[in-house]
C-alpha cells in the first residue's frame, strides 16, 4: 500500500516556550498581528501575557477576544473584517480548538472572499493567507498541527470544515504551563478527544506508517498521564506529557484522518449539545470493536499501547473486545460522564442513527457501516453505560 | 394512459395493453429490475424461451425534462449470467413515449424460422412484419432502407449481423435524432443476442400524428420545476468538457494519471495519448466538416455527441466516445484516431459492444495474434466478426472467451464482462464499483474518478462507490447520467418533479430510495441466478501487478467489498 | 485584455498561463481541463506557455464519465 504524510507544522515545545512567541513571530517577518482568544482566557490573564510578550518584541497587536465555542461562521467573518481593516501580516491564536480554528478561518478570508461556508471541503484552490502561530491551552484538539478548521454554519446549524494549506500554522508553540489551570472536566474531555484522534488515525483507511507511530505514542502517553492530569491538574509532568500527546495525535490524524468516532461524535454533539470530546467518547469503544474486523492488527496496537495483554493468536473479535474494554476503563478512570450522566434516553440516541452517515468522517471508515449497524452500536454503547 | 407493447415471438403477435399501475412510478433501470424480479425466472437460459427483452423509457417519459427520453434495455444477460440494464440515448425513447408506450416486452422464441420487425406507424398502429429481406443486413444499411420506406422522421432500435448470429456481446443500436445514424449503442451485456435469439430484427417507430401526453398530478408545479432544473443543467453544461469537446475530453484526465488503460491494462502510461485526445479530435472536426455539441435526443441541453468525418470530409461515424477511443486506442497501443473511428463505425454497423471487443483485441495483441498498435490488423479482426469466421465467432462472444481460447492470464473482466476505460488500480473506487455492481464491470454504475480523496488511495473509495452506485441507479431510471451530473446541486428538485408528475410529497427519499431498491433487487436477482460473493472480485492480476505509472495495486480487501452494497 | 471563463482581465506580458490561472486561486487538478483558444493544455505544460494579448482561457470541470 502506498501511503503519504504531507501535513507538517514546526513545533516549539516545553515549559516556558510561550515566552518565545514574540521572537518567533518576528522571525516569521510579521510586524502587526491579530491576537485571537476567548474572554475566558483574558479573565485568567493568559492572553495578556502573550500580548505583552509580543509587544515587548516590537510586534504591534490588534486583539480579537470574541472567540466562541464551535466557532460560528459569522463570528469568523466579522473577525476577518477586523483583520483586513487592520492590515495585519500575522495571526497569533491562544486557546483551545475554537480559538485556533477561528484564527484559521480568519486566515482563509484574508485573501479569499467571504462567506467562508463556500469553502467547506478539501480546497486546493484558496489563495494563501498570512503566517499563523498557535498556542494551545487544552490537550486537546491538535488543531495547532492540522490543516483543517471546523466551523458552525449558522444558516443550517451544521458543523463543517475547511481543509486547506491556508489552515496550516507556521509554528505551534506547546507550553504546558498554559494548561495548568485547565479544569478537571475539560482536561478529561479534551484529553479523550486526543485519544480518539489517535485511535481513529491508527485504524483509518487512510493510514500511513508515520501517523501510526505518532498515534501509538499518543495512546501510550494519554493512557498513562490523562488520569493523572484529570485528578491532579497542577502536575506539570502530566500536563507536559498531555500537551505533547495531543499534538502527536493531531499530527497523526491530520495525515491519516479520523472516521467513525468523529462521525458519531459530531452528530451526538450537535444533537445533544455536549462537548466534542465527550461526544466522541460515547461510542468509541464499540467503534474500535467494529473496526477490528478489518483492522485487527491496528486495534491490537491500541490495546497493547494501553498495556492490555493480547494473545498472539487472538481473533479479530477477541482483540476488539479486549481493547474496547480497556477504552471503557480509561473513560471511567478519567470520570467521563456516563450515559446516565448525559441524561439522554435510548430512544433519543437511536433517532440520530440516520444522521451519523451524513457526516463526512463516516466516509473514511475502514469498513462500511450501515445505518442499522449505527443503531446497534448506539444501543450497545447505551447499555454499556460507559 | 400509458401502454405496454407486448411482442410475443412465439405466437408472433404484437399488442398494446395498459401499462401496469404497480410500475407507475418506475422507469429505466428501476423498472427493469422490478419487472425482471416479477416475471423472469433468474435461473432461465438467457437465450431461451423464458428470458424477456425489456425496452423502456424513464420515469419522466413524456415530459420536457431534458434527457428524460433515455432508453433502457434489459433482461438476463447471456454474457454475465445476471440481470442487465443497458441504456442509450437516441430518438427511439422519445418516439415510444410520443406513441404512449412506456415499455415494450419481447417474449418467447418463434417456432418457425424467420426474422421479424415491429412497426409502429404514425397512427399508433402496431404490426409484426416479416423482416427476412433484411437478414444479414447491418445497421447502417438497415436504417437507410427504413428511411427509404418510412421517411426520415422515424427511430429505429435494431440489431446487426452480430445480434442475428447471437454473439454474446451483440449490441442493440438506436438511431440518433436528426440524421438517424444507428450510432447510439445499448452495448453492454449482449442484449443484442437476446433480441437475436427471439428473431426480432428491429422496432421501427414513426413519429406519431398526435403526441401522447402523460397525466400530471400537478402540471403547473411540474412545468415550473422542470424549467428550473433544465436551466440548472444547461448552466452546468456550459463548463462541462462533454459539451464543449465531447466525452473524449476524459482522456485528458485519465491519460496523465494512469487511469487510462494501456496495453491490456498494463498500468503503464501512453504518452501518445494526445494523438487520440481532445486537441486531435477538435482539429479533425474543424478541418473535415465534422461537428461536436450535437444532441442525440430532442431537448438535450448537454449536447455531448458528435459527427466525425474522414480525411475526405465524408461521414465516418458519430457518437464517437471516450470508452471506444481509450480501449481501441491506448489499450491496444493504437494512436490513430481515424483508424479507431473506422472501428467504431464497424462495431455500430454490425452491432457489437466496442468495450468488449476492444478488450478482446487487446488480448489478441498480448497473445501475439496480431501486433500491438496495428490498427489495420485490428480492423481485420473486426471484419472476421462480420464475416463470421471461427475466430470472429470467438471475438463475438467477448474478451473472456478470447482470453481463455488464447491462454491469456490477464483477462480484465468482472462477472464475465469486460472492463471499461478506467484502470481499477488507479481509480480504486471505480474498481470497487466494477467488483460489486450487479451489472458487472460497468463504469457507468459508479465512476468515482476525482470524487473521493486520492484515486489511488483507499480512503473514502468504498463510500464513494456506494453513494455513486445508488445515485446512478436512480439517475438511470430518470435521465441521462451526464445531465444528472450537472443537476446534483439541485437534486431536491427531482423530488419535486416526482411529486408534480405522480402526486404525493416532494420527498428526496423517493428518489434515493429508487436507487437503493433497484440495487437490492438486482443483487437479489443475481443471487437467485446463482451468483455469489466470488463473482464480486477484481481479476487477480490487478492485485499482484503494480501499475508502473503509480505503483498501485488493487488492494481493497474482500471484507470491505462484501459490505459495499449493504444498506 | 485576456478572458478567463468569460471574465476580462488586464493583459500582463511575460505571464505564463499557469500564473494567469493561479491568480484566480486555481491549482493543478486532473478533473479541470484548461482550454486555451480552443486547445486543451495539460497542467504540466501551463508554465511553459506565455499568454498572448486577447487569449481566451476556459476552465472545464469534469463531472461525469462515460
């Protein structure tokens, strides 16, 4: 099988690395940047530190603090207007996936006309934007190293993404210090999102050996350190491991892509208004078990990276079963909300079954799933109450 | 009220009966699937008494929807051994609809020697007439004779000598609107031999004095939506290479990417493809008085057809298409467009599937029977089919028969049907369609080129094949797939059209459901005919020989193929 | 002036066809045929041909196959 690995973002890593933001932005040749973040980050003082750091390096800044979760297209279009009027020559985003995706969306519209919704899909035809520097504060969406930005199309309420060179950052700065204050629930949800990225990249029909290697390391690290980061948010080692693991998972999936976990996750998240990481977690164990029929050697890797003992002659079904149980256990260890906690009925859940196949990620499944199989998976996930 | 034309070749009678209400909202491929399930035993001998030849128009027959008058011809295929729907453009469906005929069913075998044709006159009277005078007459001469007898405002559905000889790759040729050349081919699957087995030479339809008008549930809504949809398709067609050049334009995409078959699907590139590509074609048209942007049926806004003249400016062939050019051309290492045009003419004339016979000729070249690239020798082989020589008989029964006879290990067939002009290693989704379509190696059933990530990759190819197979199954029940391709952004309008014509709610699942139901019915029919998962396979050599152009092999696993048409 | 898909653009000497087309954000794509004054030109040759004043370029999108 001939595979490829094409999306790569340079990274600067380690405690204190965010203090080199100004230097790096200057190296990129920028003089005036738009700094993108949400109000929450302003309240905790993180964004001010970054702005200060940039100004100290002689970089002029315009601030956009209007980032909203699940970035609405109209918000992005408004922010892009500010960017264009301000004649900025760079963008710095600090925050979770929403801030980074907002920055990417703005970059799409720097030299391409709005509305941004017209650019949904894989686009080789967009005019380039400006350099972007990303500082993730969650671990996380991995968006700092991917080529896609996920946006909510307000006219329809649906989420969609623009996948393009314009969405690739010039550098990602991964400073675990920025994640020390992340609340426990968000740590768990975003950490599990990273786990899903790695597990889905590993079992994807668009696999490649580099992504596989990155995904395996991400899975190992997340299994070991996410529970610690959840219960002891100040543990700097756990935070350092997690921010790197999230990046590795992002690198893995931006090249190998995600599939069923995210198809379920996007649909569940949109219907029940629950956060992305939690939504993707709902059916992941069952999905990995499903994938094991055609990808058992990859599912074995997931299991073994989670320290599951799997016999050499285990059947694909056994491998799937053991690994899915390990994933269920991880969910419990990080106190992910159960079905009961999420408070939806089986009936509600089954109603979304036909919608799961509408999600683009569904197309990337290594093994075709029918709508009735979607319903079966939802049923099993509900019964497992994991 | 629509009619069915019952043509009983055992009793030698032809009659009109009311078109059954149960098939009211069916047409084209969907109608054939359901009718076959209801009336034709899946285990029957395709050339025997129990098989039927079905000829029908689309669900939008009789309306002004562009390309609604596509003709679908079906039955049990003597080539694949399963269900077959083979469609074509041309004028016949338009005139059948004008005559109020939604479907013609040809059944039974004559007890006596003879040859017949069905004639429908301007008054709508139908007769089964003696056609022994035309025995052995090939399609061009036959059409000329029909024009002499009935004038030029007729349409013909006819077989040539290949069909009369019951060659398993015999086509049924439909006359084009305008000049009436018999150049639109319902080619795949050997329906011409089914027609020949029933000793039916042709159906000749005169333009009716009074055109039949279908009943509309809501005429005004239908007309308004139809106008809108026709506009959408016409707008899309403006930037469509098929309109601006012809289907030959496809070679400009496939020639560079390894998708174009070269030297019996060797997977190599053929730099000389430009000699048989768009620019050469356009130059020849311009300098010889040929034409493109031609319609094959009234009201078509895509206009992909053409008239291709020889060096002297005389008519040579029409409906000169990519498949024929790719498979007679680079796949045989032939780089002379005029030679290929002559071959197209011969095939239309004696009524033979160009895809099948071109594959057979490539195999003949691979096995040393004639040299690679020798156009005259290839024409010589086609002449053998016309002359009915021993090798000609083999050729007339398809590339698998020829391959087996010559001991070739590289036979590009699925369900015994030859592959079209797309190498499955370099457009894997199309390869998945070849493998899993109930129709056999049929590119029109779901060509995924450029539709899902990298064509040589695995991601999303199965998904694309599934989606396209559904879409093509309902598109082939409604219109020409080239028109459909340009109406995809406005697909919900098809649901509005269904409601306007047949009543009920404008629900898109009525349209998509048509596609799913058709596929499931075809699959079930094939299963009852004895097909198994073993028939859903790409030939082994595509899995082991890497394409030198890209390094790809066809590596989609059996477990993946097994669930492509699960719904 | 040059015409691309029916729209007029100023003619700039020493511009290749690739540059002219790229300024519209269009990149190499197998499913898009570039037709220059009625002639199809493969993407890999577009950077070798300079546009002439008055040239008409059309971009045709392959949507089907057959």
